[in-house]
């Protein structure tokens, strides 16, 4: 009997928080472009960057240079804003991740409301698809939102793991169950299953072993660790954790 090969879980490293530190002083360092190169050396499978309308961290210059220098997959995170959509479609990253965006929030606080879409998300997906870019939607683990995403014909869904990440011990199993159930809903429809938000070195394992998980996107925890040990080593540490989870699942 053939031994089952372990599956590989892709690690996407979000470099937004490197830019956040830089923008705190409006200077030139630390540079998220250099951070992305070091993340690649540490074993990242992809680099994620969010060009917000208010440009609070990642700047247009960063996106241009990242698209020129990143050798692994590029994941352009954006809202359904015409200006940023135009930049994304011109630069043609490997993936575009549509997210909700509010200027009042510190970071993305929830998933898109695809089920209640008035056409704006659908139009954005169509523009991205026409540009030849793979499309993912950032969604809460709610079946009706997943159904709407499936009907929209996107390539992947990235599940919002924030509620799991902040859950106390009485809620954590419930949140994991929600992620697992809608994860099956996503993969059964033939979509790629991604997850992210609030994942750390301490809580990532339970999500990584969910059946069908293909990619995890992690930013703040890796950048925080990088302050202590450097970006390459911080990414390598997370890569080792995911590889251990891959072996556990693959048998």
C-alpha cells in the first residue's frame, strides 16, 4: 500500500506591519521590500501586502517594488476601491484578496458581506478576473457567505480566523468547529481554502491541521518575532511549525 505523502501548507507572509513601523516615523526604514526578500529566504511561499485607500502602511512605491522583486507568489490585498483596483489590475499579482476596509479600524475587523453585495464585490471580482488574476475573498466562517462566494465564481476563500484567535478556552473549540465546517463547504465546491488573521506561533497548529487548508497568511506575529530574531529566522520558525502540521495530517 502506497504511503500517503504529507501535504504542503503554503505560508504567506504579510509585510504590512513592517511598513507600519516605518510610517510611524515617516522615514525609509524598515523597508517592507527588504523584509519580503528575507521572508522568502526563510521559506515563505508567498508575500501579502495590503494597499489601503488611506495608505496608512504600505505605499504605492512598496507595491511597485514588491511586484518587481518578489520571486514567490504575490498576494495583493485590497478593498473594492476603483483606484486601488486599477493599480492591482495593472500590476497583475498572482492573487488579489478582496477585504472590507474602514478608516476607523486598526486592522481588518471582519469579513466581506458577499451575501448582501449590491454588485460592488461582483464587479470587482469581474475586473480582477478579466486582468488574469486569481481572486480570493476574505470571509467570516458563515455558510451563507461561503455560498455567495461560491456562486460568484472566485478561486479561493480566506477564512477570517480572528474570532478563533481571541476566543477564550470556553469558545475556542466552537470557533474551530465553525472553521472546519465551512472549510469543508469551500473545498467541496472546488475552491482553494486559505485562512488568516490573528494567527500566532502558539495558536496556528489547530488551524493548520483543518482538512483542506492550503494556505495560511500571517503577518503581525511573524513581524513581532522578527524584532527579536530577524525576519528570516522568524519566518523559518513558522515554516517549521507548518511542516510539522503537514506531516501530522499527511501521515
